[in-house]
C-alpha cells in the first residue's frame, strides 16, 4: 500500500500537538469518479465523530516518486478553507487526485489528511499516454497484459486502485522494461490503472478486469471516436472465435443471429453504454464502451455584404451558389 506523505503548506504537527485532532482522519468522497471531460466534480469531506466548528481545507495530490507517496497542495480557492463540507471543481479534464483535512480552534488544530481519492478521466489529450495490449477490458487469469505508458517525463510509476478500495503502487509488474509494464494476475480482480510522472502528470485511466473462468466480452479499453468503426466479440478460454453469440446494449438485446461479432460501422453517441454477450447460456460480465464525441462545426456565416449590392439575374445566381457552397461546407465539416 502507498505510504502517504503529510507535509503541509499550513504547518506540520508533532507529538507535542493536541492528539484529539490528530487522531481524526476525514473521509473524502468524489462524485462523479468518471466525469466527462470538462464536467464539474464535487468533493465531500466528512469528519467523524461529527462536530461543529470544523473548517475544511481542500488539496490536490501531486505524485512524489522519490518517496513513493503524494504531497498535498492547496487547491485554488481553498487556501482559507471553507465552513462547508463540499467543494466544487469546474471543468475537470484530466485524471487527478484530491485530499482534504479539517481544522478548528485558535490557534488552529488540524486532523490528519484523508486518504487520497481520484477522479479518472478518458480525456483524449491527457498529459501522459497509456495503452493496453491486448486492447480489451476483460481478461482471463494468467493472461499477460502489457501497459505502455509515456509522456514528457523520464520517470514513471504505474498505479492501481482496486475495487476493494486499496491504492497500490505496482513496484513489481512481473516484467518491466522501459515504459512497458506487464501484469499477470492469478485471481479474479477488478481495478483502475493509470500512470503518474515525476513532474506530476497523470495519464488517462483504464478499467481492467480479470476472471477465472466463463465468457468474456472483447471490447476496447479506451473510448471509440465518433464515426469510427468498432467490433465487439465474445471469447472462452482457449477459444478466440465463437459463433451464435447474443449481444446486449444496456441490458437490451441488439443482435441474436449466427454471427460471432457485433460490428458498428460508424459509432455514434447513442452507442455509448454497457455491453455484454451470451453464448450457449453463459453470459459475460458487462463492460462500458465510451464514445469520444467530436466537436460540432459552427454553421458558416453567410457573406451577406458580398451580395448586398448585386441585383438582377446574376445576383440571384450568385446567392444560390453561395447557399449551396455554404451547405456543402457544413455537411463536410471544416
């Protein structure tokens, strides 16, 4: 488990400080934990046993690779703390870690820092990259999965947050060469993986699940770009090709025939959601397939001034041509 550093820009505490506050450890929650890029994220900090008079301080967790821990930096707007137990961050685009702590009295006595909690992003332009090979979310036990990470920094570490709530620094990835980390699980597991750099960069995060037996859905780890094609399939251990596979989207049957694959030729936003497959009575776990929506081009402004002074038949023809040109540009995009 990750050892957390507790340096503070406000002040440090030693054994001589009041133990009553230092024995308390707030609990931080973040919502949503997988926001869309640019969405608002709400941090909530709870001190138990609850008591009035706490001022809450909000921090971002910055990777400290030299100590295999995090250092905490006060968030903008949270330097003086808040009397409210919630804090809203607008426009969150990247994977990030957060923490909180509480203080009261004069001089102010502080609690411990909360355990860091993370907001995971699938931002298409993260500060660092992370790819998975083979490119699928679900895997069988004893199958090797390689994480390839990188960015501007030369020093990286791979992080894992398990479904049990444990934050783990993968010091040993079974095999590690350069920016490649190979993991090989021998038991069922569901975790979020991401990479952190010495300079404080975070990669986008990915969900990876490992299962002992049964049926697995083959679906991409990262969101699919709108308009691109994607193929989902089903597999049993030792069998890569199956036929007569049933596919579900958000628990709704969408394909039931002899084909073993679900092909979407041009992905749209409506295709986003949970998918699972069924074969011979066995049903796979479901996986989320995200869709990266492209920005919509603005409708070109019509050059009114250009034709304002034109009259007669030639002016009307020019107006029609300009309308057609504008329409074609809108359909084709910039």
